[in-house]
């Protein structure tokens, strides 16, 4: 019978802090200045549950004033506006994983530090898990059997903590909606191989965002307003082949901005900063009907790629205490050791009165064919 014994008392706590710091600091959203506690972030962090117990975090949301005020000596009293307020609740959950070394002899004969390697591998996986969750939520992916371009299932944990708010089937069928656009807006059924992402579609997304109710608030960078668009690498390839886009990057790309959002972007167009990321949702038409309906045919004529335009507070990240963030356990009379890590928290797309508060998605085809 395996027996657990206690290791150095302070070692797990030190490694836990280091691992969690590595995870958060190396997130794509953190490194590129897109994630923080303030509202002027793509992903807003709420950390109340790091200091107290609970299972839900609430994000208060309000819209801008819509009245026209009064002029002259018209009486203002009695004509005040009420601020329209809603809230988004994020429920927390726990995700865990572990590795187990084969034994002291194996540790002795290997030239690298197997314990440090185990920590690094767990840290990377936790980081990838959080990033994947953010993109699943932002993209409204609810189907748990979708595969990536390599054929590997990527959406198995789509319902972690909170089920993503799916894009309406009515909108995808129509090819356009308040928070949805298809490259062929005559209907998703009409999506063809030639319906690739273009600068014109990016401009259309920005116009939809600005005219939305509630309006999708842009990110403020050095006093200027910007939206951010995540595209799949295959969509990024098509943009780079687009002559209009390529010419604009040579002549008009902001070069004086030192913000990481610009530094690591593939380009900018019409007030939209564009980043390529492999976790943008992909739909293999042979696998599923759409991003939120089980297999059984498809309403897309070709494989589809979902770009995501974001403004402020597109997603919320509820941080919690992680008492089991790093656990060491020994087996077989201390000959073998295992390491486990855990993440307690929640991630969700922010909704305002059942509408996406900070996102619009764009489905396109690509000139790159997936085998």
C-alpha cells in the first residue's frame, strides 16, 4: 500500500508561489498588457476571493448616459437620468493535474533536474489552460468535441467554471447579428473558400462595435481609442497576402507606440490592432455542425475560423486562493515522488443584459486547406 509522507514544510509553499507567478506573468494577455484589475483591459481580473471565501464573483457593469440634458434655464431637477446597471456573475471551479517521477535511480541517472522540469511543464500547462479558456469563452464555443487544425480536441473543457455564452444560432444562420458577422453575410450556409478575412471586414467589425447597444468600449492607449482583433494564424496568413493590408502596414502602422499591444501585433487597420493567436476557434466542417451544436452535418461549406474583436471588459477572470496550487507526495517508501498543481477560479465572457459587453466574432474561411 502506498504511503504518503511529509516533505520539507516550506518547500511546497515556495514552489506554489513561484509556479503561480510564472503562470500569470507568462499569459499572453498579461505579457501584452491586455489583462489587469482595471476596466481598461480585454480581460479584467477580480481578486476578492483571494482574501475571502465564496463561490461567485460579480462584475458590475453600466452604460453611458443617453439623455440630452437641458438647455438655458430649463429645470434640471426632475429631469435627471438613471444609470442603467447590470452585473455579470462568474462561478468558480477547480482544475488539477499532476506528474509522477519514476524513482530515485531515474532522477540520479538523468542529467537534468526532473523536479524543476516537472514544475515547468505543469506551469506551462496551467498557463495554456487559462489562455484556452479565455478564447473558448470569448468565442462562444460550447461544443466539447471540436478539434484544432492538427485534429486534436481543444474544447473538451469548454464548460469549465462557466458555460460560454454561445453566439445565437439565428445570427449564424443569417450571417450577421448584433455581435456576429460572417464573411459571407448572406448566411453562414453560403460561406465558401473565397470568403477570406479582408481589411473591409475588419472595418465593418469596428463600425458594428461603435454602433452597438451597449457600445463596445475601445481600449484607451496613450489617449487614443483602439479595438483589438484576435485572428487564427490561417486568417493571419490571408491578411498578409492581401495587397491592401500589406500596403497599409508598410505606410501607416504606428511605429512610435511602445505599448506591448503594438509591439507584438501583426499589424493595425482602421483603429483595430490585430494579433494572431493559435487558440482562436477553428471549426472542421467534417466534425461538427457549428461551434455550439453537436456533429451531424454542417451549415458551413468549408472549414471556418473565428476571429474575435474585443473592447474593454471582454472577459472576466475571477482569481481565488489556491491552497493546493503545489502539492508534493511521495510513494513507495519515498522512492517515487509526484507533483500536483491546482487552479481555483473562473473565466467568463462578460454579458450586459444578455448581450456581449465587449466582443464581436467574425467567421471566415481560409486559403489554407486543412488535411
